[in-house]
C-alpha cells in the first residue's frame, strides 16, 4: 500500500526527473513549460525534503550524485509506467464507440432513419445505442450523449434543444379515411393508449376526452402502440418527431396537434471536455436541430 503522506510533491519529482533526463535546468524548464528558476527551486526543495544532494552543477549543465542516479532510475521507471498506462487509456477511449442513451422509440423512429447521413460523413466513428425508457446516469454508465424527453432543466448536465416533442393524434387511413374527425367523433372511436404516460392523458383531457372512458387498448411501449396504430386498430397519441416517417409515407395521418412547445427532445451531455468522436456526433446532431 502506498504511503501517500510520505511522498514528496509530484511537481518536485517531475522537475527532478526532467532535469535528470536532460541534465540541464533550462532544457528541463522548456520540457515542463515553466521557468529555469522554478525547476531549480523544485529540485532544491526535493533535496531539502530528502536531506541529501541529488544534482551538482557542471558548466552549463548538471550531473547526478549517486543518490540522484538511484532516484532518477526509479522515477524513470515509474513515470514511464504512468505514461504507458495513460497512452493505453487514451487509445482505448479514442477507439471506443460513442455511447448514446435514448428511448427505443426515439432510436427507431427518429434517429435510425438519419444515421446513414452520419456514417457517410464519419465512416470511421462507431456508435453504440443504448435504448432505455429510464433516465440513466451519464457518468456512472459512461454515456457520451443522451437524448431526453422533457423540459430541458436537468441538474448537472448540459442540455441543447434537438427537436419538437409536440403531441399529436394520428390514425391509419384504414381507420379514418380522408375525413377529419371532430373531437366528438374521436370520443366514439377506438384508441391505442400507452400506460402511465401523464402527458398523453393531460393532452386528451385538454381536448375534453377522458382517457378512462375511451374505448382503448393499453399498450406498454411506444413501439407497439405505433405498430398497432399502423394496422388501423385505433387512434394514437404520439410525439410528432416520432411519426414523421409514417406521415410522410402515408401509414398514418395527423388529425389533431397540440400547440405546446414543451416538453421537447433535448441533447444531454456531461460538462467538460469530450472525446473527438463524441464532439463529431454532437456537431452532427446539432445540425439536425
């Protein structure tokens, strides 16, 4: 077990190791991006802390005492191991796919149809999608990016608006044909409703529709609800972003739209520096907003 309290400062050890390698205070200072005086002072402080001389001046350079040679060899081995470990970590991080947490429905309906464009622009960047209906801790789960539904005011993360999550009511042409059903018409129609979705229920109530009194089939996931709606089994409430393709290709038709701006879908990331691959993916996402 390392006795940390007995170790000299890392700054002093770095200054001495650089001086021992280059045999010159000025060259060591340039390597460490500090002044000549700072390196000399750190080495003198290390000598005082250890109670023995480590270097001696020789013309414009320095030489090492016997104790200095012994310490220099140990530090070269230690700092070398640290450098190799850090380089291996950086290489591993550089090669690691960009990890993205999002819901399965958003991944399937919104992101996947657009990913061909990203891979055409960045064929060397791997992506790892992690669909989950729960909000995950980005740091603990080592996620680079999250796409979240809500108001965008989550603590401890950076958020950027991505796309509207405005709620709409839609149905298959086989169910509604070309007519535009009124609210009274919709009250008597079949519905496909998701369980435990407060925003869905609040939207329906604002229209004067009581979710509990509608003729509905409860479905636990958005993907299954959309699949049922495409088959004409009932009207569905969904975020407009998730049915763009269905509407464009004629599988569903929107019969009512909410005017609320929030909630929406937001890009979420941790504060601080980001890997190059994650920066490229975030830049591409922002271009879609």
